[in-house]
C-alpha cells in the first residue's frame, strides 16, 4: 500500500501533470472593428485573389461567388456543377445549419467566370478543386482569403465568413427588405437577418436634407 501511495505521489508531482496556461484567443472586437467587408473591400479582395498564387481565376471566382450568394465556407467548397443551370443562368444553393435552400440568379460576370472555371477542370463534379482533383478544404479557403486580404492591404485580418456578412450588409444598404434578405441567405429565423438591417445607414438617409 505504501508503495502505491508513493507512486501516486510521484505521479501527481510530475511536470506532465502541471497545469499550463492555454493561450486565450482574442475576441473578434479586439482584432477588427467589424465582421463584414464593404463593397470596395470585396472588390479589392477579388482583385488580390486573382493576382497571386497558382489558381488565380479559381480563387477570384470563389471570392465573387461567396460574396454574391452569401456562402459559408463549407457551403462554398461543397458546390457541385450539377447545381448550376447555365441555360437559365441559375444556381441552386444548399444551406447548412438547417437553412433554407434556394435558387439564385447568376450575373453575367459570374456566368463568364464559371464557364471558364468548368473548362479548366473538365469532368470534375466539384466547382472548386485542387491540383489533384479533390474539393478545396475549409483550411485552404481560409488561408487563400487571409492571404488575399493582406495583398489587398485591408487594415484587419480577413476570414471567409466576412463575405457572407458583406452580402447581408450590402443588400440591407440597398434597401432590400428583411424578409427577402432572410430568404436569400437561407436564415430559418429572421432574428439572424435583423442584424444587417439594424446597422444599415439606409434608414437614416435624408434625415438632414
């Protein structure tokens, strides 16, 4: 019994069991003043993504589509070509978090970008692929968007979800009604959509004119 107690005492005092301080991740508000990008910043990000790396066209189109359709990063890397109807100029958007799926229209620059992207990876079911033909990972998208943010000289660290928020705020600033934004972004609860209209300056326009 004494030997067991002595062993337990030695084990408990081992350096491997000493509690170490775990680095605390800073709050988002400590890193950046807002969690969305303006239209000018999105355009700068697209330009930067299309100017560095080995897959410039793919990366530029990725940023464009994530912004235009408010895609989460996992939604973006999961997009397949069978979701696109080039004849009608439409794309079917599947949402995560029990979100509502929807069909969105594609603008001309999106259509041109997607047609070229498909030509560059013939026969692959996924829209955004690596050199080995597999779909991009969340990690890869985070890295390429972070890199593009630095190249674009945006004053704070950029992450993929900021493009989804940028979409919401852009639509709110245009005066699009909350219900339409909710349906477009696939929110189940309108409370997730209200944040965009609450911070939109659109409702204050003309107060002093």
